[in-house]
C-alpha cells in the first residue's frame, strides 16, 4: 500500500522516462465513469486511499453522471472501456464496463451530505502498473480537491432516471474487486485463486 500524500517519479533517469511514458499513456483520453451502489461500512472501509487492488471480472459502469439514489459512488477514471451502449434497449444509461483483470488505485474516499464517493484510477494492464505502488501520480486530471468539489455539486442534482430504475442498481450491486472472503483481490494473481 502506498501513501496517497506521496507523489513523485523514480530517481533513476531511465526509470523516470519509463514512468513518464506510462503516466502519459494512462492519462491520455482519461474519462470519468460511475458505478452507484450501496456498500456496507465494512466493504466501504476496504477502499483505503493508496490501496491497489484487482477486479477479476468486468464491472458495469456508466458514462452518465448525475445525482445519486444510493449511498456510495465509485468514480472510476479510465481510458480503456468496453462500450455496451449499442446493447441498451429502451434506456439511455451510457452503459460501459471495465475490462476483466483490471487493477485500480484508490485515490480518495470522500463523504458529503451522507453520500460517499470513492475515486479509483484504472492502472495499466502491463507490468508498468508497479510504478504506482510507491507513489501516487500527480496530474491535473487527478486533482483531489477538484474531484471533491465536482462531487459536491453533482450530489445536489436529481438522479438520472435510467440509472435509478430497479434494473441498473441490480447490475451495480456487487462491490468491485471484493473476493468471497470479503477482502480486496491482491493486484498479483494467486495460484488456485477462488472465483
């Protein structure tokens, strides 16, 4: 686990160049998506800022961001999605999904007027995700104060009707990256890992 207050790049010049290349690739085309759900206090507490975890399965997310009818919002910042909007019938949910075996870095957990937003950054699919074990990337797109201000404003809005219907919350009811034992999956796959 890393310290979310720590930022920086590797000191070695070659490593620093590789880090910058990885960061540029990760931030290029970065967009926000949301997954609104109701998390128990025990599950919500798993998402500590600085934690890196893995999600074995794709997770339903939406490109539409409005008010919330749930207690928690996972704000996921990523540039690689599975676009499922063409499969939508009689609804406009901005339906997308995260790729399977995705790794995420928890950037922030912020409560406002009884609603909590947990901000996740989708890390690279290759071994370069390790660059972010020891340092949280610093970039304008990842400015926590701005993310919190935006969440506070969005919380005052009405929920988007197509995302508040019974079907969509059911799609988003499972927490991302939590194993059957109620723990976050390690970023490193383990032999004979439980499904």
